[in-house]
C-alpha cells in the first residue's frame, strides 16, 4: 500500500510538469495592440496562447514566443521613465512594462531600474516628476536658482553654493562669489559691518590742533579689492594723545604715524611764572586730552619785566629795582626803573625807564660814572657848613671817607679846616 501511494504522487507530479510544458509550448507569438501577431522579437502588450490572445501581466512585456511575459529591460520595454527629484544632481531611468490591458499604455508598476545619470556642472533638476525619456530635459535647468553664501573667500568676498550641481552628482558648495557692499566686510558669508576682529583698517577722525580723536573700523569698497572706504564706518574707541604731541592735520585716515607730531609748534605766553619768567601753552597736549596751559617758560628780554605773559618795560610797581644814573662829581642823580637780565634774576639797565625823580646826596659827590643801585660817593661840596660837618670833612680829607684822589675841592676843604683851626687859636690867645 505504501509503494502504490508513492507511485501515485510521482505520476501526479509528472502530469503537472507535462501540462506546464504543453501550455508554454502553446505560445506561438507576441501580439501587438491591434491584435496582429508579431513573429519577430520586440516589446508587445499581448501574446497568443494556444490561440487565445492574452494580455501580459501589468509591468511586463512580450518579446517572443519564448519570452512572452517577462520584466522589461534596456532592449525591450514599453518605455523609459526618468525619476526626477527637485534640487537633485542625478536621476535614474527605469524600464517600464505595459499596463496589462492590451493597450500600449505603460505602467510604472514593477518597473526595472536602468541607468543613473549625473548632471553636468551648473545644472540642476527643478521639478519632482516621473518624466518620459523624451521630456526629461524639460526639468533640467541652468538658470533660475539663487546662490547662498555661508563662507568667505577673503574679508571682502562672500562665498557659498551657487544653487547648481558641481558635476560630481552633488550640489556645489562654493562656486558662488559676491563682493561685500561698500563699507562692509564678510563674516561667515554675511555682508556685515566691520568689527574689531574683521575690518579693512582702523581709521582715525583727526582734527588739526586736537588732543584726542575717535577711532573707527572701516570696511571695503566692494569692488573685489582690498581697498578701504569709510562709508558706514563703525566707532571703535576714543584715543587720547600723549603729552607733548598734537594732531597737525584735519583728515580721516588710517591710524598710524603722520598726523600726530611732537615738533614744529610754537609756544605762546599769557601768564608769568614770576616777574622775570613768562609762562604759557607750549603748543602741545597735556596728556589728558586737552592743550597744555603752562608748560612753556621763557625769561624776559633783557631790561624787561613780565606782565600777563608779555615783555613789558619796568615801572614803579613792577621792576627788578630802582637804579641811579651816577655822573662823576654830581651831588645828585636821577633814578630809573630797571628790568631783569635775560638770563635770570639779576637786574639789567637795558632800556631802563626814568622814574621822574632825582635823589640829592647833600654835601657828597659822585666819584664814578655808573648805572647802579648805589652811586659811589665821596667828598663834600658847597659852603654852607655847620659844626656837625667838621668831622666828616676831616675824615674825608684824611682819606677815610672813601676819597681816593685829591681834587681842588679837597684843597678847599683843607683850607677851611685850617681857617677854623686858626680862628680857634686866636680866640684862645685873646682870652
């Protein structure tokens, strides 16, 4: 019983195989959409199966009596469908079969992947669509995209994706270049104002005669060069000049040497440090942002005094001293106001000023011509003597009063002394 059952199973299997072979062998040719049998190989929507026209399965094609309901391929297919994806740089073409309704209509169901194509540089897919092979070019463009900028090729040039493909199957990352706007710089691809870290240069707003100035960060001209421009410059910091320097030009220029000087200015004098020293601004800065007021000093001109910073002739109130014009043998001398020597504190009779007063020395006379604070006096003059004159006359006669030379007046004084002496003797004798 077991052996018989086994034989029955084997017989049944052989029957099925033979049945299948006989069915396959019954397909004689492919049939086109008009119902016409096609003996030669091709891609057709139907086939003749034992006299019955049969549609291919959806997505398949009939090639010949042997390959009558197979997947499409590069040679035999209903058509090529290109899968286009917006903003892509590649697309793939698929081989399609027939719809399976006996018509030449194609279907994407069960399509077979074919070739993947890479777009050339500067092109991009602009639509998501399954396009026929003939119309695929309608969706590949080289215009209309907008570049973006996410980097900088230098401080004045923005850089980034140009919106198209790079020719290697991916989007470009850096083909787009764009100059910054005038006065700006490039930071992380953005067209932005200059900063302390990114700028064309730091400029100063210099003003002639000033002791401080404002600094500004400047951007670029926007012409693709490294040329600076102060358009829309950005404040940086205020600067204060060092002592004894000053700005000598009004200009907006890069900070650096050239517009701050330490020589060439002239001092002015508007005050007095003392009676013989003029004082005032030295023409430079004081180191605190303002012009100096009193660093310059200068001795007065010989014979002058300082009044409100000016060389002034001496007077009764402001003078180095009052001197005499001592004239030999004179018993009086006019007085003069004298100023200071040009080198410092001593007095000087240069350009002295008459006081309008004359001083009498009584019986004394001037022994030396001089301009001096004190005349050199000696001897006596005149004849209105009194008893109290006797002692100085005698002393002078003896050379103890400063007389060094015997003049005719000295002889006269001696005669007078002898006369008085004789008179005294006569009086005593008569007694």
